[in-house]
C-alpha cells in the first residue's frame, strides 16, 4: 500500500488571524450591510421629516387670534327709523357696522390703558377681520331688541395680526405691507399683555366654510369635509356591491375563456392607469356627455368609484381565494346550489377581508386629488353647506384634498398654514380608516 | 324629480311583487313548502327581479337616448340664420338647453306661469332679464329662434318624460303579470333567479371593460377632434409649447415630454437605490423584529396622499433648495418650483413602492440558491450580489418600470412643485412642466370645448395613457414570467 501523499498545502496563515483577502471580503460584507441600513435609515428619516413638517406647519391653523371688545350697538346708525323692523335692519350692510367695531376697539384700547399713536377709528381697521362686521350684523338681525345696548363680542383678529402672534409675519416684512403698520404690531403686543387679544383653539377651522382670498382668518374646511363625505357615500355605495359582485363572478363562476381573460387584463391595467386619466374620463363622459352638474360630489364619487374598483376587486378576490375549498365542498355536499354556497357560506367568511380592502380603497379615494381638479371641484369658494341630501350630492362643493390644493394656490401665505392644517385633518381621517382596517383584520381574520 | 319617483315606484312595485309571488307560490302548494320546487323566497325573488330588470333597462336606455333624439330634432328644425358665422351648432344648442333650463327654474320658483313660459316671445319680453331675476345668468341676449327652440325643447322633454314614465311602468307591470302568472308549485324558481343573479354578477364584472372602453373612447374622439383643428405633425415634433386662447398657439408635446422624463428620471434616481437597498436589507439582513417595525413605517410613505407630497414640495423642499442653490447660494435656481424639487419629492413617494415590490421579488428567490451559494463559501453580500440579484433582476426591472409609469402619471407633485413654464433645458434647477400638469391647466378653465387649446389636453392624455399602459404591460409581463420561472 502506498500512502497517497497529499500535495503540499499552499502557505496559509493561521485560521485565527484573517488573511488579506478574507479581511477584504469581510469589509465588503460590512459595507454592503451598512448601505442597506443607510437606505432604511434614509427612508425613515424622510418619513419623520415629512411628518414633522406637516405637524409643525399645520398646528397653527388650529389656533386663531381673537379680540374681545364691547360693541355699542348704536341705534342712530343701525335703525334710523327706530321701529326695529327686520326689513329695515337688513338694509344696513356690513359697511355700516365697521365704524361701530372701530369705535369699540378704540374704547377697548383706552380701557386697557395702552398708549398708542393710533387714535382715529379707521386706524383700528387693520386690527380685526373683515368678517367681524358680518358677525355683529348677524347678531343684530337675530336680536333686534339688543340695539342700544353694549354687547361683548369675541371678534376675529385680522390675518396679519394673527400671523404676527404666530411668528409668520415678521416686523421686517411689515414695512413693505400696505395692510398693516408697525404701530399696529406694537398695539397688538400691548393688547396681548392686557389680555384683550388672545390666541385660542379655533373650532371654526374644522367646521367652517371657505372664505374669500383676503379673509384667510375665516377659512375653514368643514364644507369641503361634507363634500368629501358625500363623495365617499357614493364610492362606498357603488364600489362595494359592484366590486364584490365582479369578484364573486371572476373567482367562483367565470369559465376559463377569452372573455374572462379580457376582464382580468382590464382590471389589472385599470389599477395602474394614472388617476388624471380617470379625471379626463369623468369630464368627457359624466359632464360633457351625460350633462351631470359640474363640481358635484356625485360626479366626483362616480369617478373615484371607477378608480377604486380595481383595488377593491383585487383585495376581495384575495379574500375569497383564502376561504378553503373544503367549505364549498361541504356546502355542495349537503345539497346547496353553487349560488347558495357562495352567498351563504363563502361570502360571509370572506367578509372581514373584503371590508378591510374596501376601507383601504376608500382611504385611497379620500386622498385623491387629480381627478377632482378636472371635474371642477376647485377654483371657487365652497362657502355653502348643502341643505339636504339631494343638494349634498348635486350642488357644487369642494372636497378636502381639493380644498387643500385651492389654499396652496392662493397668494396669501396665511393660507399655507390652513393648507397644512387641512392636511393634518385629512391624515387623521386616513389614519383612523387604516387603523379600523387593521383592527378588523386582527379581530376577524381566520387562519385556515 | 320624475326619475326619482319612478325609481321609488319600481322599487315599491317589486317589493309588493316579492310578497305576492311568495304567497302565491305557497298557496299553490297548499301551504306545504315541501310541495314546492324551490324555497318560497325564490318565487318572491323571481317576481321582484322580473319587475326590476326590464323596468330599469327601459329607464336607462330611455335616459341615454332621449337627449340625443331631442337634440337632433331641435337642431334640424333650427333655421340656418340662428347659427351665424361666429358660432357653431354646439354653442347654439347649449344656449337652447340653458334657456330651457332657465324657463324650468323660473316656473318652479313661481316667477313665471307654465303658460307664460310656453308662450313668451322675445319681441315682448326681455327674457334674459326675466331669467336673470331667478338666478339663471345668460351670456347674451336671447334670439327669437333660440327662445322658440328652447320652448320646443321643453315641450319635447315633457312629452318624452311622460312617455318614459309610461314605458317604464308598463314594463314593470308586464313583468309583474307574466312572472306572477308563471308562479306555481312546479315552476323552477331557483334556477331562474340564480341565472338572473349570475347575469348581474357578469354585468358587474363587465364594468371594468366598460371603464376602459369609456377611457379609450373619450380620449380617441376628442384627440381626433383636436388633430382636425391642429396638425398632428406639429403636435408631435414642434419644440415650443405656448398656448394662447386668442389663437395662434403652438402646441408641441416635446418640451412637456422632456420635463416629464427629466422629473421621472430624478425621481427614479432617488427611489431605486434607496428602495432597492432597503428591500435587500429588510429581506436578507434585518431581524424579524426590525422588519416588523421598519417595513410598515416605510409603507406609510406610500399611503400618504399625493397632495401632501405636492405641498411638501412647494412649501418645504422648494424653499430649502432655493436657500442652497438659489441666488444667495450657488445661484443656479431662480424659484422654488423646479425639476429638482418635484423629482426629489416624487422620489420619496416612490421609495416604498420600489422597496415593497423588490422585497416580494427577492423573497421569491428560492432558498436553495442561497444555500448553494453559502455552501461554496460565499459571504452573505456576495450571495446577494452574485446569486440573488441576478436571479431577481427581471422582476426588479419590472418593478422599476412600474415605478416609472407611476412617476410619469403623477400629477399633484408636478402641478405644485415643478412650475408652469414649458422649456427644454438641461439645468435640473429650472422650472419645467409635464404632460400631466398641462392636462390640468388646459382643462381647468372656462374655455369652450371646441378650441384646440382645450382639446390638446385629450391628446396629451392619450399620449400619457399609451405610455403608461405600455410600461405596465411590459412590466407585468416581465414580472409574471419571472414568477413562473421559480414556481
């Protein structure tokens, strides 16, 4: 027997001390791993940046500056005939009320013991919102018997004053601003000290309606919220039944043929069509062709329905597929028809999954903006609450994302704060919906 | 609201039909359900469905056809002098419709009697003013021809609506009678109802086809109309985009396509490396705990509406870039809205899209490939680079194509972040505009639908639709093929 002599091993160092090549490879390994970690880190940092930008910019919209004044409702000006006739009272426009508020402001300043070079009534005009006169006028029209009294009001401060207190309007900017002077800012500081001017929570931003370009302090997102709500009603009412019916057909009944393939291809392609194309479809079909009213939540809802259908169909099919075949076999075995099997057994078991998918689809539709621009839900001031179901669906209205876009387009920076604030509200809705979807999934999901 | 009442009447009738069908079936079996072919509720459902289906069918068809028919006959009766040189038939017809609507409003608000609305003449009444009083603003004075056409329109609509109500109710009652007469214990109600339900299911599935058809038709017809007014060669090859509603506009798509592709390129340059590396890390390296925490967080980015990204670009990223690259910094950037702004923000939006798609694809690579590579002594990163990525490459390319199609079709970020000027420039800090942004700007105005400046939006939409559809089809084919490879 000859001992096979192994060829002499190449000279290698000890296994304990890594050689050059191993060190290089290990370093490459570490680097690669670091790249991955960095990528995840960048993603998370971007998420944090985005969210903190939204919160830090938008939180101001939920606070508004108010001025407490005691307005003397002068009968000389408001009711010249002295008969308290509502028709006559109505004739006095908001212009008739502005001097009363100016005088009340002067009195308030004097009461607070503030020294200011602003002594004329018209000097006070830049301090309060143009909406204040309407507020006082509405009060008088509702309570004509209070004419002649001095009534305490909390009126909105002008947008610039509000901006000054929130740090948006700086003293350097005021020099170029014809709406307000440095004296007004001094006065504001003094009145804040005296407790006349204060910043409080602004419910009107959540419930109020949009305001004109020059009255940023009055604008709210409430009407647009109602518009979104009606749109979501349309989307839910149409896309859930249609989507479920289509999925049931495709998953349970459809034979394997060309026609079924055609439907499948269409659904998967529609899911990837840019949303703006759905807007073009809505404009051409629903508005040009069918003459449905422009800017109506009904049309918006129809467009968003077509857009969310693929999402809902895909998720519904997945949850129908997840129901094990044994359930169907058992039902068929005890004599149920195919239709009864699906509607009595498979569908109820798939329902949690279907609802989860529907909520996620609705959340997508709620945030979608581009198609709404094309069917005319922007470019006007959505200031009227719908006064009933029919008007809610058919009257021109805005929607939350469209309203945010509208504000972002306006020139006054005061509206940017509103836009960020609107985004916070929109995101709260989206988060809630997604949270409900996750909860549904956790609570009802069955593993077979 | 005659249509609403009609719908309510049909629904009520079908509810009554359900109850009657059920009780008739039961009584025909002598109250013994065992003698029936189907469960009693199927007999009721049969009657209910036979009422609903024909009635709604007639209603829908009638609602679609009637406006056409009326428009046709009114238009053919309009004298030629009503359509003067500076208007078109469409405009005159829309005037007619508006006046007719105005008269309806006036009658319903009590400002006019129905008799008056039928008989007023422009010679004796200022129609524009009368309608203005009830809140219907007309653009110009109403000519005698338009007014009489509007009155004819109203009377035809009224007759049409009356006929429609009769036809629909007739169909419902006929369905009621026939189905009720067929209801007896031997009737195979379940089979009939199930066939009906099946038809409804097929109809719902066909809505996807109808939607696609609607998109294609609305794009094609308006695009053809556009090319009739504006030469196709100029649209595809002209290097300038300067629409002016006064006429003489140049509508070349090339600057818009350039802006679109430039922005998408920057977006992908941001999203692909970050998304891909994130996917690799999360699927190969990360512990289950890190994965279960980082993956959903990244996917939040995908759930944020695009309007939020648009605002982020306009108000946060834009000013930030200006402070670095603007006049106070390097001086390359004039304003906050630029290709770079939109591209970066769009990249952020696409990160989760790329990462979750690639994650799925990397996870689909069979474990045996990894094991084989480790057995040969490769490190984890060598395995990923030399085994997993090549195996997953087709799928990743598909994912990138899907992301590109997303980027090209994205609207809100570019509308708010990219600017409005169409220019061909290499500088990524210039403001440029995209196909989607121009679709929005051309269609959100009050210009009329016959001008090339508005119709061009449909041609742009068509281009966008074809590009994104092509990308999607290719990407889906690649991804599908790749999946089959390992199944």
